[in-house]
């Protein structure tokens, strides 16, 4: 029997799951859309992972969760470790690229930069206040231009003369884009300009004041877009590495972290369980804390969101 | 009947309401505790681009007025804040409220005589001695409370029994407010200082230490920083914070030349409000081997925006981890928690790395 370690990264747009062994080899992996329902997405991921390891004798002994729904899913799966995505990404990437110095990560809703020297994280930054230049911006603009976001990269590469599109703020970028389209720019030039503006926006906002040294690894959903990769390489004037498993780095990282945790008995039967979440507005003061209760088969397993003891939901 | 009220700033409402009550002989009801509703009301009536302390204050004023208050007090400050009293007064009058409005600090200076006559308006029988005695009492109250807070921040992350510090502080503030004598107040301070030091803690010698710097309101009002200090305490971190009322009221002015001297490599002139102070604090925290620095400010805080590039440069030179928070109405606390957790991991990883390197050498 092989011991397996499950890592799940539940992002705003996509959910990623991997099972690794002691030597960090990926035994099974799955990537699908969250579609606004993290619990359902995780159940689907688990089902597919279970299918992939059916023939091998693998027993999952530890579970880690990361991503924006890490707490909810961690509670449901009774995870041994719940880690923020910044640390998880750094650990995952370091396991494959021990020499990496800069990690560029652009996901669906957020983007971050992680600086690593001598194998330790020395600095990081995450986008603040607005989701400018992230995956969701690209996909909404793809819809406007009537192309699939998956084709964006290939179309962008055909352009010789990218349109100049404002990079500071996506609201301005959008009006720039409409304007450029109306005055007769080619579609591929606009798309290439858009990819360039995502890269510029990232470098101006998230990576502002940070020293970007080689080797640079670009990951997250947007790294699948070769147009943006190309834009980064042109602006930074260096090579930017992308990994075919780049989107699994967060899940891989948290699975590696789970190796060090205490072993638990995990069963895929959890797919069959019924999980319901309810939100309550605490009535005790005008703050009206939103309390989230997680029920497993009708039984409360955890609740959070209250700022004081008065809002505590008693376990039944 | 006059009902006096004023906006919140951490726990300072206790000495302030005592002072107002004892000098004016009127009913004093501080604004209701800050909640999400406060900031909702505040941001509804405030100009959109104004910084978040204004929105909290305006929300406090409106909730006070709804509570029946008809006399409002406010302070002034060194940045845009000095103009906020006038702006909020106009907004409140436009909303149709009827009230008297008093500013404690006008034109950046706290003038004792002016304030005395201001209080004389409210209470014609006020004697200068009573006024002066209560002023001294309040100053000592704030001073003692700030010193106790310093001890609390050092130890609260390591208490053996949860909420020991909070309970004792509540008890202390209650006993502080029951006395009228300055001598007794200070005796009480020593008694409680002793008790605070006796609270059982399990503090490792090499615990993580983080300094909080930044704009004054977000540093002192826990609600506005989404209870940053509480979150840090939960992670077993020792906290150092320079900003408190005692600092702002009397230490700041005589520190200026010293701060300019220490930060001479980076700034030649004060940056307005607490900008220079934060550059100085950054240098001090790095000198004192703090593991990391957290800088907080409201979104759009101009003096701090001027200070940030300088602070960033210092931290880059000295390889000191720093985390910047910019608060506004819409900032969700989930994002803040994620960044804090990552910061905590980063500090821990660095610690381990340095320990290993030292043991190897």
C-alpha cells in the first residue's frame, strides 16, 4: 500500500486537486471550474481523483486545503492542514524548481508576486482593493470581443503591432479597448495589446518596487495564455518559465505540507455526505456579524464569522 | 438638557467622557460602539474619496445624535483631519440635526486657555482649579493606560488563560474611573502594573516580534484595522506599537529633532502628520531586531503615501519584511487574514533559516 497525500486548492474560478506520494510524485490530479459552488466542485474533484487511483493501492492519510475556500473545505474534509495560498504556492514551486527566485502568479481574482532567495520566501505582495489585470478581466473582455479566452494567446501571437491599451486600471483599459476597436484596429492587435496591458498592470501594481530576478516562474490560470507570457518576456527582457503543471502548484504545495502533519483516516465516502451551509445574521448588536454554519448530514460541525462570544452558535 | 457625545478612538472614550462629565456637569454619552452599521451610515453621507477615519467619525456622530446627543466634541489633527470638523458639521447640519459643535484642537495647537473658556461656555460655574485638576487627572489616566497597554501588547499573545489580560484591563479601567484623586490613580496604576506582570504567561525567549506603524486612527481604533492586534496575538506574536494618545499629545513634539537626526539619511524634512515618525520607527524597529513590520493606513492617506517609498527603501536595504495594509470600507477581512497568515509563515521560515545558519557557522 502506498501512502497518499491529498492537496486541494479551491480558487474563485477553478478547483485543483492532487494526490502525491512521499517523494512528491503526482499520482492523480484534477482541474475543473468552481462555478461558484466550492462544495460541489470539491466533490467532483474527489470523485475523479478516486477514479484515477482506483487500480493502485493508495490510501490517503493526510489532507491539506488552500485557496479562498480553504476554511470551508478544510472543515468538511477534516483537513490536517489549512494553509494560505501564498505559502502553498511557494512550497509547491520550490519542490519542483529549487532555484527559483521569483514567482509570478495570476489567477482568476487575485495576483501575487513571491520573491525567493536561497530557497526561502523573503517577500510577497498581493493585489489590493481591485482585481485589475486578472483572469476574470481577460475572460470578460474575451466575451466582449467574441472569442474564446482559450484562443487568446494564439491570436495575440499573430499580431506585429499590439495596440496601446491603458494598463493602470481595467475600467480605463476597457474603454480604451472599445475606443481602439471603433477606430478600426485589427482584432489580433487589440488582443495582443490586452495581454500586454495585463502584464504591465501586474508589474506596475503588484510587483511595484520589487526586484524581479531570474529564474522567473509564471503560474496560475493566466499563465496558460501564451500571449501574456510573451508580453512578460518582452517587457522583462528575460525568459519566463511556465510549467505544464503550473496550475497545480498550490495544491501540490499544501499536499507537501500535509505530509508533515499527523496521519488521519480519510475516506472518499465523504462524497456521499450531504453538506449544507447556512448563513445567519447575528441579532445581538448592530454589527450583525454574518455567521456561517456548516452542517454535515443535518448536524452542525462548525461555525465561524462571529466577532464575540455572543454570536457563538451552539453545536447540536 | 444638554447631552454631550464624541466619536470613538479605542478605549480613550473612558478618560475623555470622565473629563467632560466632571468639568461640564452635564450628561455625557459616548457614541455607541463602532459596528458595521456605523461605517455604513458614515460612508453613506461622507464624500466618497475622503479617508476612512472621517467615515467612522461621521457614523459615530450620527449614531450619537440619534441617541439624543445635542453637543458634539471633536479633535483636530495634522493632516486633512484638521479640516474634518468643519466638513462633518456642514454635513450634519444639512441632514437637519440641531446641535452645538466644539473643537478641542484648533490650528494644530492645544491651547489651554482657549479650551478653558470653551468649557466655561458649557458650565459657567466651572472654576479654573477644577478644570485644571481634571485635565491633569485625564492626562495621567491616559498616560497610565498607555503604559499598561504596552505591557499588554508584549504579553497578550502568550497568556495561559484566555482573556486574562482583557478582563484585568476592564477591571482596572473601572477602578480608575471611580477615583477622583490623581495620587490614588497613580497608586492604582502601580497596583495593576504589578498584577499585569503576575498574569501567567508561557512566553518563549525567542518569540516572534512585530512592530505596527502607520497612520494614527487605524493604529489606535481596533475596529478600523479589523482587530489586527488581536489576530497577531492569536498567532503568538509580541506586538510593539508606538502610536498612542500620550505619544501624540506630548511626546511627538519634542521627538521631532531627534527623529530628523536619526532618519537624516532618508528625509530632510518632516513628511506631514506621522510620516517622519514612521520612517524613524522603521529604522528603530530594524535596529531592535524586530522580525517584521506592519504598516497600516486608510486608503488615500497622503502623508503615509509620501512615507511608504522611503520605508520600502529602508526595508529593502536591511532585508526587513514589511506588510502594507490600506483600509477602506469595502476591504473584506478574509483578504487581510490571508495576507497576515502568509506574513506569519514568512517570518517563521526566515527565523528557522537564520537559526540554522547561525548553528552551522
